[in-house]
C-alpha cells in the first residue's frame, strides 16, 4: 500500500512541476533555460541525497558495464520536461498532463 500511495504522489507532482516550470520559463525567458534551472536544482538535491544516504561510490564501476542506451535516460527527462514547458501555454494544463500520460501508456504497451 505505501508504494501505491507513492505512485499516486509521484503522479500528483507532475502537473505541479509543469505549472512551476512554466512560471519559471516566464521568469528566465525560454523553456530551455527553465529546464536548465530545474535540472540544476534537481541535480544538486539528488547529489546531496546521494552523498548523505549512500551507497558509495556515487558511480560504481558496474555502471560502466551497462548498455550504452541506459545513459539516454537524462535526455528523455529533458525532452519530457521541456516538452511540457512548451505545451502548457499552447494546450492548457489538462491536455499537457493527459497527452504525455497517453504517450506513456502507448509506449508501455509497445515495450
């Protein structure tokens, strides 16, 4: 049950993140700068959490043995976030949240 609640909370954060990043876009001037600021803050928070909670080292040698395509996860995050920042002013909040969810469902079925 706690994992299901966590899943709902993660989903609830997505529209909040989109709205906050869209406001950030207005403040910094472009969707790409907003993504940069957002990812920089996220990277710093994740770094502090990783250093605090471990395990160490941050990047174990086994990570280098993985497939090349696993390193694309960050790129996909940038596409998702920047896409949402670009879409919100054009589609509105409901469609901006629903279209990526539809894409996630379709790709999940394909995978």
